């Protein structure tokens, strides 16, 4: 069945213990974790499986999520040779998708997103950056409100389009907090400041773009086995030049996740999520098509049996 789209979760999906079942029951997973640890110089087994305060820090959470996603994907393709129509990821997940599409070695991808996390952290140092989730407002209302507030000098932007009535905004934490009454007045059911020290997918990250482009140029391959759907355009791309440009733009542009799912759902039978189940939850609000999540050996067997 090549009537599927492979999808990969982003930041916020991390939790202690993720990937442990793969590590305990698969020599391939164990080898991937050990090689990744050697590549970046920190212990992924400790980061993923033991209580620590690093997993929520962006330079560690990004490679951790990507690695678990790519382990789940690798274990799946070892047993099932179906080719997806396309791959897509949510924010960081687009880098997992790029590797799953054969356009970047998984170890290069692990180092790349570790460096991406460091670049994002550096770009946000000293500017009190943050993100806020909003529930119950349509896209246009949020866009109009944030645009008006930017005209008044506030640093706030729409950052993630996760589903109807579910949008994340990014910018200066104080500016975000100051808008809560406005959003409530406009009809928001809920506004929650997220536990993040970076402001993803907005112009505050522009200083990170040149170095990220250099890393992409270094590690991206020329050929893609599968089209990748861009967070920036919600359309497919399949060349190194497009990938370099779009993944650099992705740092400062909103994630069009909802739009990406809507653009492809009519041509497929299902979505398969690797390494998490956050996107399965989002997809229930967006699409009628089922999403199957692979997070451990049991769910891997269940999805293989379905196909």
C-alpha cells in the first residue's frame, strides 16, 4: 500500500522512556542509539531513559525526538517495503522526514538538529523568547490581532497552524502574556504559555539561518527517494536546493501543518506516525483518514498487521 503518508512529530513530543522498548528489544535500535551517542558526544540512553533536566532543552530534545522517530521508521521499513506517497513532519519532524526520504544520513541528521537547537537557543538569548498555545480562535482572528499588536511594537507572530481552533504563537514572553486578555475578549477558550525558552518559526530566529543553511548544504544529498512536504508552503519538494532554502525559511515561517494534511488527505488511505502519537491527536481534528502511530514494538507489530 503506497497510499500512505509517513509523518514525524516535533518538539513537545519528548518524554523520558521514549524509545526504551525499541532499545531493549532490537539490536538495530541499540546500535543506532550507540552510534548517535558517539557522533554528538552525549549519552542518548541516559538522555532518553533516565530522569534528567536536559531532555526539555531544545539542543537535546531535537536530536532525541528525531533519533527515536528514525529508529521507529527504520524498524518499520526493515519489515515492510511499502513506499509512501510522501513524507512530512511537524517543525523539527521535517528533518526526520528528510532523513526518512533518503536525503540525509541519520547520523548527519542527529548532529544537524543538535546544532539547530544550539543555533535557536543562541538566537533567543537575552530576548525573553517564548510560545503560547491558543484554543478556540480561527486563524484570521489570530493573524489580525498579532498584526495589529506588531504595529504597536509588540513581538508576536502566528507560529504553528495545528488545526481548526488550535494555533501557537511565538515571540517575546511578556508581549505574549500581555495579549491574553485580548484573545479572551476575541473568544479564545484557552491561552497557555508553553514551557519553552525559544520562539520557533518567527523572525526572532533570523540570525540562525545562515549557519543552518551551511549545515544543510554540507549534509543534504542531491537525491530524494520520496517527496517531502514543506512546513513553509504545505507543498512537496524533492531537491537539495529546495530543501536548503525551505528548511532555512522554516526557522522564521509558521508551520502549516493543518494545511499540509488537508492538501494530501484526499489522495491517501492513512497516515503512519513514527516515534510519537502527538500528530495522531492533531490529525483527529483535521482529517477523516486514520493515523497509525508507532511508538514501541507492540504498536509496530499492530501497524504491520494492519498493512
